[in-house]
C-alpha cells in the first residue's frame, strides 16, 4: 500500500508539472502577441499615425510623449504638441545668453505665459528670452508634476510655478497609472471607453471638501517639483494664486429655503435680517459667501473678506484655497526660494483688499487686465532677484505706461452684479 501510494503521488506530481508546462506554453503566443502589438503600436504612435490617449486620460496623467526631438534646417529642436497645451518648437541646444524660462501650472498659467512674454518684451526690448508655456488646462496636480518633470529635461534657467486651482481633484486608481504606460491598454480604453459628450460633463470638476487633504497633497507635489528642479540646477520661483473671492454663479447655488430667503432679504437691502436667516442654513460655504456680501454692502469690508475666504476654503469651486497660498509662502521660507505673491499683489491693488470680480472672467481665470498685472509682478521679481542675468542696457522709460494703458484695471467696490 505504501509503494502504491507513492506511485500515485508521483503520478499526481507529474500531472501537475505537465499542467503547468501546458499553461506556460499556452501563454507564450499571448506574450508574443502582446510584445509585437506593443512594438507596432508604439512605433505608430511615435510617428503620429495613431493617437492612443483619450482626452480624459490627459487630465489624470502626464502625456506619454510630451516632448519630441525633430531635425529641422535650424538644427535639432524640441517639439511640444499635446492636448490642452500650447504647441512650441525650440532648440535642443540652449542659445548662449538667452535665458530659458518654463512657466508651469494649470490653465491659469497657460494664459499668464503670454503676458509674461509681452511684459519681458516691453521691459527688456534689447534682450532675447525663451519662454516655454508649460501651462496645461484641466490637469490634476499629479499630471502637473509629471509634465513639469518632463519639461525640466530641457534644462531651463528658471521654473515659474503657478498652480493651485485644481487641488483636490480625484486622481483615479493607482493601477490605472501603471497600466496607462502600456500602449495597448491606452488604445483599448480609447476604443472601448469613449469620452462623454460636452453636455454630459459637470460645469466644474468635483474637488475634495477635505481642505487638509488637499493642502497635504499640494505641499507634497510642490516639494517634488522643487526637488526635480534642483536636480537640473534650475531656479524655482513659486507663485501664490489670485483668488476670486466674490465669485458667484446662480447655477451652482443649492435650492435650499433658508439660503434663498436670505438672498431675497439681501436684495431688499435688509442685510441684518439676511445674515440672521443665512446663519441657520446648513449650506455653510454659500452661507459664508452671502453673509460676506451682506457685510460688504454694509461697509464692513474686513469681516466680509474673512467670510469670503471661509467660503473658498470650504468649497473652492475651482479656485485656490487661501491655506494653499499660505503653504506656498511657508515652503518658500523653508526652501529659501523666491516668491511672487500674486494674491497679495492683487489685494493691494483692490479697494478694501477684496479683488473685484471685474478682473476675472470666471471662477479663477482673469481677464486681460488682470493677467497683465500678474505678469508684470512676476517679471519684476525675476529681474530684481537677478534670475534673468544682467538687465538690458536700454530700458524704455515708458514701458510701464505702455502696459498700463493696455492693462488699466476696472476696479470697483460695488455689490456683485449677479445679485
């Protein structure tokens, strides 16, 4: 019996071994197919024959091919051409005595870069600059870190970081980040998961209500960018973000009775009664915003500003939380980095320290007057800190007047026009 049992065990073991071998041999054709498909699709993607990334994927991850090297009559060039970023072509080999500046951030930074170029041209007309627009619209912070790290390959002299409006966006599962690097996976997603139609998308992307969670992630991402820039011997300049404290869109206001009644009392000029009514509403973010409006209309500007900031902190609506700007200031002190305090600059230019909605075109993007003011401050700091080398010999005496004429802000201190 013992010998028989031993033979039986050996037969079972041999059966298991044989099954494993059959499974391995069965996988070989799949591995060959996957390898061949990966190689072929990668080549097609590299030569722009196919596009494997969905527009929605570009929100969550940095582009697979952010920069490409191309040969031109002017020599070897970098080519930047991805969705929601401005196309650009610039030399691989840096031009001597021509500072190379990368501006990184979300769509705010994308528009801001134009005004930085214009301001430098007016401020230093005899000098040349390479201003690379790294602003990427609608990206999550995780994607922005990847984009910035990729752009640091070009070894800029200065990296200007202006980000914060998209903090708290949900970034998806980590397994998707890993699989996204595989071209076959990207193509399958593009074919099988079409992007939703425009009218199916939310008006504003959902952000996490946990302010501490957003701040911790924000600080982590900023320090990753600073570390990557230092490894490339690039000087980093951090910017605080201007905040549209009085932003209002009636489509976003919840249909809550106490909130609506409080707004009616506000419209009647009965501000104290409105504040009492609003104080009982469970909609804390909007309560703080509308109480701020009542205090603003009553001339209690300091208290109004406090309530506006509380409202943004609770529900940013695509704006930078005030605590994120405080984090930028603290990180700059700790890391000994230059700072461009755009939030305070705008407040100093605004009556009662409360930015006027007329300088913004929506929740967080400024109009051309606002962007011109912000760009002028960034250029001033870069020059004063010596980040762009020696100044030009000739500086037109009227350069500020030229920009001021085009960018004179229409600052107002009346109640929001939407009410």
